[in-house]
């Protein structure tokens, strides 16, 4: 991993930063609150949130689902589109984890030299990924 160019918010961190910041670790909160940090959110997070909401898994986040772009814009994060290079890296990465959302997020963070902010233990121990929690 080279020089970190910013921070990519895992989907749950994005939700928590907007609605339940008490769930954030002190380190994550400090990074998110600093306006001079380059914060990113993945386009895949919009799909993950919308999909899980449609399946009834995130009813408490209806306000975010209904106002997604406006809310994320207020957070000051930059949208990171999913490119074919991200998708290819996610598909071929040596990692037993099967969640496609996590695989895309990890690939984006690795390829864009971003530190992934996540509490998810699935990301721990990956030599090719920097994680903050």
C-alpha cells in the first residue's frame, strides 16, 4: 500500500456517520469530522443500502434512503464510481470473503490508495488493504 490519498467509508460507516455517529470509533469519528480529509463513499454503497432497504433489512434508515444524495453531499464525501478495474480486482483478489459489496469496497480502497474506514473484521489481515477503525 502506497501513500494514503484519503478515506473510503464502508457502507455501515456511511450510515452511522449520517445517523448514528455514537457507533463510530473515536478514530473514525475524528477522521470523518476533519474537513481537510479526503472522504469518499462508493457508488456500490448506494446499491447496497437501497437493496438492503428494499429487502426490509434497513427500515431505520428510511430517511437516508429517501434523501441519499442530499445527505451524502452534506457529509462532504466524494462519490467514487465503480470502474471495471475495481470490479476485476474484486473478482480476482485472493480472499475467501464472498460478499460482493465488501469485495468491491476493498478493491476500490486498494487501487485508489484509500484507507477503508470499517468495523468489519472481514477486512482484517489483508496485506493489500489499509483499514482504520
